[in-house]
């Protein structure tokens, strides 16, 4: 059975203002359809059956739209941040405290569209024997600032601050999909923690506990105007290819 997937969708979506003044980022239209529909349909095609949504800003609108996930072929549960901003790591700790996390799970951001085989990612994590895995892509500064040193199936260093001594070796970037275990969350963060997931992943890499899988096809995102344009172009092409098939 494929791992459950936790979607971190509590952000304010400031880069998409004024679109996100009235709706959460996950409901921004992509080719006339709320982004979350594209994301959930992709997860279902990849064999995911169970989704945990971590929500914050205007989260009730997202919950009203998705519901229990049955129309996507999914079982969706919800964990709400509440008035306190907890960060992406703190949101996972809250999900743990609500009993929503299984022994191991995918972690995906609420604005990411990733054309990657999730069964392949899960298999790589199981094969690694590590408590966590990060997908990476060779970036060379193409889509954002490279922040990963990767070698032979292991994330040697993940550090968004990019220390000067590591920059010459940072050819990869976080692709946006990770696998974590419940034990990693319980052992790394106290209840009520306010923490960024990036800090946890950096700590795991430094402790040689973060496996890596290199992905070849680029990532897409719906969190910025440029990202939306690229995503719509990609999905339009996929539609055309499907129509010709």
C-alpha cells in the first residue's frame, strides 16, 4: 500500500496577491480549475489513497472544496494550524499530536505539481534504510538557488543558507517531495514547536540520515506568477498529447 501523503497548505500566498486576498493559494485557478484538483488527481493516479491536509490561511475554503476527498478517489483528513503560525515543521508536529500521521509518509507542499513516480520515490526510501529521503534535481541555478550537495544516493548537505565553502558543490535543489517517518518528527520537535521543515531536513543531512533520489523531469509550482505560467503551459501540452493519443 502506497504511503499516505501530507500536504502542507497553510501558507499566506503573498507572491500571488491580489489573487490570494480572497482565496487560499491551493484554490488559485490553473486553466480554469482550482490548483488543488490538479494536485489531488495526480496523487490518485500515482496510487496515493490517504491524504492529510495541513491548513492555515483561509483553510476552511479549501476544506469546503475538497471535503473528504472521495470525488478524487482519496480519503482526506484535515489538521488546522489555528491562529498560531507554526511553520512547516511545526505543522507536521501538530499533525502528529492529532494522531494523523502514519509510521511513514510523503510530504508535499500545497503549491507543488511534481511529475514524478511516487512509487519509485517510496521504493528508493525503503531501499535506503534511512529515516528520511529528499528528492532532488540537478539545478545549476536554473529554477532557483541550488542548495543541495548530493552524492551516491545521499543528501550530503541540504542548507538554504548556502555557506560559502559549500556553494561550489551545490549543484542540486530540493525537488519538493520528501519521505519522513513519524519517529523523526516525535524525536526532533516538541509539542507546540514552531519550526521550518527545511531546518529539520538540514539537521538530518548533517547527521547523515537523509537519503536522496535524483529526479530528471523539472518541477512545477503554483505559488508565483511565473510558476503559474509554466505550469499552465505544461498542463496544456499534456492535454494536447492526451487528445492525440
